[in-house]
C-alpha cells in the first residue's frame, strides 16, 4: 500500500502547479518532509483534508499492525485504497 500511496502522491504532485525555488534550496539545503508538505499546501496541490485523511488512515493501519490486529489493519488499508482510487 505504501508503494501505491507514494505513486498516487507523486502523480498528484506532477500534475499540480509549481513554485519558484526557495533561497534554502539555492543554498543546497535538503528539503524536509515538513517543508515539502508546507509548500504543497500553499500551492493547493492537495487539500489539507486529503493530506490529513491519508495521514490518519495510515496511522490507524500502522497502529493496528503493531498491535497484531490484522482485520483492523486491512480495514484501514481498504479505506485508503478506496480513497486514493478516486
């Protein structure tokens, strides 16, 4: 599922708008996941609701998996599959 989620996010990012390179990027600083998310939110590439929804479902799936709850994990992953399949 992580591979499918990453592919979905990559496709959304590639289809969305772009922004100018930041000063930090020009100074050869590596972006952080937080700085990338912040930029994407500012551009409106993905709605805050979509990002928060994906995060919440993945947290539920990982928690269920860690607790040995296969049914809970599968249920969360099925929900995510339905949501990113839209």
